[in-house]
């Protein structure tokens, strides 16, 4: 599998920064290897616009985000406001096309694994149906441990393969605060999922050099699927 879902425990878990960090690393160090970025559904402006500004990608805005809604709400609610329904067929076709022609496709989810994609499906269901391995972004803040445990349990219930957990410094914090709010050893013990590193708080999350450096400090060999690890070494 040459694709990875970047999911999170909830909204504002740092999925976009983690996705951008992995993309920056790929385009910096994996020369000659093609990259696709996808946000299958987006409600309100934000991620798609950022990725198109930061990265040189051979894909259209519509291919990056096949389903776009104006209101910053859960997709089924945003679609309802526009008199539309959430039809995942265009998103699947765009994903399949990117997967065929790219060495790596990063798929950013929305909200947490339990966030609704349609009135019947969650992000976890989408990951299962698309057979997407996932990484779980866990924000470093009070409550991180419980959020990690709950989302890992949901992933297992839905049959989602988790490559690991990445702690995410969504706000400035000290090493002592990280150890108190999101201790890696305790999260690993409770979830039986490896913590693959901590993405630090970045003063400028659009600085590609900072993003690539932050990603390089993660356990990329375990984070990325086997086929991608081979691509990184070639």
C-alpha cells in the first residue's frame, strides 16, 4: 500500500501539520519520487488551499478535494445546508487515480476517527473500506491519554490498521509538560500501539525546512508502509 491516512483524536489534533511535515520530508529527501496529497472531504476553507500553496503537486484542486462544502461543519450537515448529499464515489475515483500514478499518497482525514463522513459512515469506516493504514495524531494536552485510548479502540473495532501514534505539540509546551500530559510509555502500554515520536510546536508551520526536519525526527520506517520505506532507500 502506497498510501497513508493521517487521522487524529479530534478537530485541532494537528493532522494538517503532520501531513505537511511528511509531505515536506518526501519532497526534500525523496527526489524523483512523486507525491499526492488528498483531503477527500473539506468543509470550509483551509487545508486544500494550504497544500496547494506549499507544495509542487501534479494534481488539480478538485483531485485533491473532490468533495468541498462551504460551511465549516461535519460533511453531512454541511452538505444538507447546500441541498446536497455526500457521494463518496468521486473521492474514491480520485484516490484510486492518485494511488496509481504516485509513489506516495497522503490522505488527511477530518476530525477524529469517529467523525462523520456521511450519515452512516465515520472516518474509521472510510479507512477500513479504502484499506488505508493510518497514523493517529494525538495532541499534547490534558486529556491526551484518554483520547488516544478511545480512538485506538475505535480503530480496532472498525478494523483499521494503525501504523502508530504521533504526539503533536499543538501549542508551546515543555518536556515536563509532554511527560505529564502525554507520556509515551503509558499511551503505548494502554493502547499496544507504538508512539513514533513527537512533532514539536512549530512557530511557522509553513516553513518547509522546519517541517521536513520535524518529520525526520519521527520513526519514518515504521510510520510509512513497507513499499514507501523501499522508495525512501532507493
